[in-house]
C-alpha cells in the first residue's frame, strides 16, 4: 500500500503544471508592462511634439507685420532710389524689433528682387510715426516709416534696363526674426514724377 502511494505521488504532476502556468503568466505580465511603457512613452513624446508645434504656430501668427498705407517710390533721373513703407503689426501680435541697419545690429532683413536683380539684404532706416514707448520695437498701436535705400539697384546696373524705371516690376520682402514674411510686389507706372505712389 505504501509503495502504491509513492508510485502515485511520483506520477502526479499537477503541482508542476500549476508552477509552469504561473511562470508563463508572469512572463506575459512582464512583456505587457514593457509594451505598455513603450506605448505610453511614445504617446507622451508625440503629444509633447504636437504641443511644441502648436506653440511655434501661435508664435508665427503673433508676430505678423502688415503694410499700413501707400508704398511710395522716390525717383531721381527717372529711376527709383528710395522706397517708403508704413508698417504696423496685426492686432494681438507681439512686438517686432525694427532696429535699423545704421547701427549694424538690425533684426529684420529687407530683400529686393526684380527681373534682373536680386539683393538678399538692403540698407534701411526707421522713423517712428506713432509710439507708445521709446524703443525700436514695433508694438500694437504703433506705426513705423521704413525708408529702404535702393541705390544699390541703380549702382550695380550695367544697362538702363536693369535699373528700377518705368514699367519695371519688383518685389520687396520684409523678413522678421520670427513671424510671417511680408512680400510687397509693385510695378512702376509709365509716367513717373519725383514721388510715385505705387498702388
């Protein structure tokens, strides 16, 4: 009888099967927790990137400069030498630093291009028309007159066709350090006076 019990105990493996099942379940739980950690980390990373993109987009929108009024072109000898722009910022915008090129530490780049010429940067100066403070930041409710020196266009021209004269189409781009680029495209009319209003 004792031998039968020992023999029966040796053949009964129900305890081992339960232990194997427990090990397998623990392995599944470990793998699932590692996968859950990876998924959560990836989700947090992508939501952080989305948040950064939204903030960058809002910063772009909040720093928009706009043209206020006419674009005036000063003509000397039938060719444009100076361009005058009155600028403001859109409502709700942050200020834009318009420290001009006279000091060499300007932040806004003004570029010029036409059929024959391309200048990635031109010299320009600022005249404060209306201001709420005494700095060079163009803030809401302020107007700045920007005077752009176009003498480089005339000085570097090899023929009269390359100068900024009648019928000439040109574009000026104002590129602030952050925010949208303001592009102004105009055509010089056939009849020019000393100061031409470019509609």
